DNA sequence: TTTCCTTACGCCTATCGTAAGCATA
DNA sequence: TATGCTTACGATAGGCGTAAGGAAA
C-alpha cells in the first residue's frame, strides 16, 4: 500500500469518475485505473463497483475511504510536527528549580513560554539545589534555575535574575526604623543564617559580606530553607538576610527592609548542557529566557 | 513520504544501527541509508545524528517515530478492516421492525448478531408496517421484519417465525374453561379485531379464518395495535385473536388460550433487496438469521 | 455512436545490490 | 586497522503516457 494509491483512491471516491479524478491528480486515466487496481489487489478487496457507465463505492470502499483520509492527514501532520520539533516550535523539555526560584521567576518563565512556544511541553521538577546540578549533568533535566552553578565543564549558563538581599525582621524590632539597614547594625545581634549544606550559596554569600564589613552577628540558628528561616524570624529568635523574592511567601508578622550595603544581591542562573540536542530547549533559551547565542 | 520509508525509519530507530536494521528489512545498508536520506529530505529534517560510529535519534526523530509507528499500524488496521468489511465481518446495517416484532424476535436476532458478528453495527428502526416496506424499497433500510411482504419485485424474503394465534380473554370469561378454544365458540360473541389499515395482515388473516369456519363473531371494536386490543379485552369489551408473542406484553387481567383450529398462525418474514451491496447484511442473513442462499 | 473504464506497450524514473570511499575509535 | 555509514554505478522493476480494446446507454 502506498500513499500515492491512497491519494488516488480518495480522488476517485470523491469524484466517482476516473477521468475527473485523473484530472485532479494531474495524470491520465489509465495509470489511475492501474493504481486503484493495485490497491484493491494488495487489500484483497474491491473498493469500487464500476463499469464504463457508473462508478460507486462498495461497503469496504466506504469504510476504507475514512481510513485513507485519516492516513493522509496524519502523514501530513506528522511531517509538519517533525519540522516544528526540529525548530523547537514543538516538543518537550524539562526545567528544574529550587523552592526559592518557584515563587517569582519560574512562573514568569512558564507564562511567557506558554505564550511564545505554546506547543512545547515543559516538565517541571522542584528539588534542592545540589540535586539539580546532578540531574542536569546526567541529562535528566534540560535546564535548571539555580543560584549555585555546578562547577562542571560542558555547561553553559545565563544570569537570569539578580535580586537584592533584604533583611527580614519583625515589625517591633528596633531595626524596623531604618529605611535601609547597614550591616553594622547587625553586629552582635541575634541572627538567623542559611545552613551550609542545603543553601550553601546564601551561607557563603552572607558570611562573606559580613566578613568584608568586619561585622560579626550572633548566629543563633541555621535554617535550610527560606520559609523555615522566616518562621524563626517571626518567632522572635532574630533577624535574617533573605532574597527579595521571599516577600512572595507573604508570611504575616514578618516585614522586610533593604540593606544599605552595595552589591548585596543574590543571583539566579539558568544553566544547561552546551551539547544538548533539544531544539525545544534552544527555542526556550533564545525566545523565552532571552539568552543571546544559545547555540548547542 | 512512503510507507516503505516509514518502515525503514522505524527499523533504524529501533536498532540504532543501519546494518542490523538492513538485515531485519532483508536488504543491504546502502539503499537503506538512501531511503532514510530521502525521508529526511522530504521532511526537511534530520531524523538521526549519525557518524560511522554512533547512530541516535534527534528530537524530531523521536517525535516522528511515534507518528511513523502509528501510521504503519493504522495502515495495517485499515487494510484488515476493509477486508473484514467486504466479508461482512465488520460494518453496519439497518433493521426495521414493527412493534409486534420487537417483543421476542428482534431482541433474539440482536443478541445472536452481537455474538456472531460483534463488529457489525446494527441500526434499529421501529415503525408501522406500511412504512417499513417503503423504506426497504427506497434503500434506507437494509432489512425488515414484517408480517406483510411488500408486493414489489426485487425483494427477497425468508420466513423467520411462524407463531400460533391465540385467544386473548379475561380470566372470568366462560371461554377460559377451554384448553383449546374452537372458532365456533366465538360465534356471535363480542369480538375485538385488528383494524384493516394499521394491521391489514391480521385483519385479513382472522376474518379469512372465520369465513372458512363459517363463524360470525360480533365485532364490537377495531384496534390498530396489539396493546390497544388487549387493553380492550381487559376492559371486558370482548375477546380477541392475537399472536402468541402478545404474551410478552405481560398485561395483568388478560389470559391466553390456544385455538383448536389448525393452521391458525401468524408469519413473520425477514425481507431485503435482492441487489443490496452490503456484505454485513449478507453475513447477517446467512449467519444470524440462518437464511439459506442469501446471495445478493 | 458516444462515453469511459481497461488492457497493451514503450519510455523513463527510481530502487536495489555490488563495489569503492571515508571517517572514527 | 576494523567497523560502519555514505557515495558511485549498472541492472532491474514499476509508473506514466499514448494508443487500442470493449462494454453500456
């Protein structure tokens, strides 16, 4: 069975006239008759009752007409879908992110992807920072949103958001009177810090800033994740430095103040394998994440 | 795009090795490579990333593999369905019947058809006797269950059921004492008869029998359909002669007695056009209705 | 006699297989 | 150096078009 024969069959079935069908197919009647005969032979079935005066479909022909049309349409769709997939217009990709990235950045990317690449299916996967890098390197994720870039060759990254670090505190804290809090105001104050295992980036970033400023807060507790840390702030154990997106948690009893210090910010990167082979990812990088030169 | 190319593509995609795929397809590597290239060219897309060492699918190739498999499977199913349709194993047919035929015969036929021809869809249509014949002749019904054969050339029929005629009466009727009621017992008795328009067959059949037996009942009312007639019997207006299948109506307050008369029966025929072109009908006639020689 | 599907026949394109080319580990 | 995909080339098979055949109104 050949697609050509299906097209011939559909034309004859619609015209119910070999001559007109041949015209439509831009060929002469004899080879058209022959194609129909060949198709009937391979099927082992008569598709038309015909003589030199009348042509009409048999029951098998009526049934096969439906399938022939579907097959031709499906073939056309399949070809188009292959083309669109190769251009990244359709397909699927996976995006890993951490809890923090989830609040503002990931939803924004997703909304934009839906708009720009509606036929690209994005599988989301949330997990802790360390796991993200491993899955990316192993090829189980196409791209990740992370603060902590894996130190592995073969990865590319793009700074996608730089958000300020802010001080989280309770409304009745004396520090609440500052418009912008200087780090020095935290010297020997009860302070809540991210843990070095679960959130190494913030741990190092914040301790580094204190070191440069020669300020030593009184670290009363380590917390793995932002929502844990804010809960402890609200409980009155101390203040903490968190990324601005922590506001999205909308935790009552916790307020935020900018830091007076310059360069107090947290970065979020989009990272992917240089040698990925997913056109949907390329399209996502260039057209959704606005990465320049996101070639594989 | 050709089915051959789809088969080649699926083989290579499954083996990820041109040599083994060629073996599976019973051909040599070079023409297989060429077919894949042709397919890629018509699609305008690379389906494999390959060099002399490794072969693996591109994103477009993975996507197209699904479609290729579906297309091949659909083509196979379509061919098989065409064959089965031509043999009457699959397809559809329409069956017309009257209210009377509905109680016992039609359900029995339908149950048997489900068993013997599960993939034949039977469209049921219930209407009055006269309309059935017209629709059959017009080709809008494939076959009908009828007592009254249309007197039209080009139809074939088969006696499918011969049911006895029985007397319908109330339990307190004096005639209830008979095991089998002789027609003579109905002489000058109040009698309910089918109407000549709606039920000509019974009208003529019953009056004919009375004529032969030289019995003249007192006809108190004409009734078009069996359930109407039985309702009048229950109301005490008289007795009536109905086909045995009227028992299926299970009307309380009405009982039935056989008639002593020989040859008191009503026939039901299956009728169809001699020159129909529906293999499903042929299969139904021969394998469900047990019609001998039911050729078109 | 006309219409129109089918058969017959020659030409041409396309596929296959064999043989050689060439890149990679 | 061996494996394995690709290119080159000649033989064959299949499709198309022209021309003739044949059945139905």
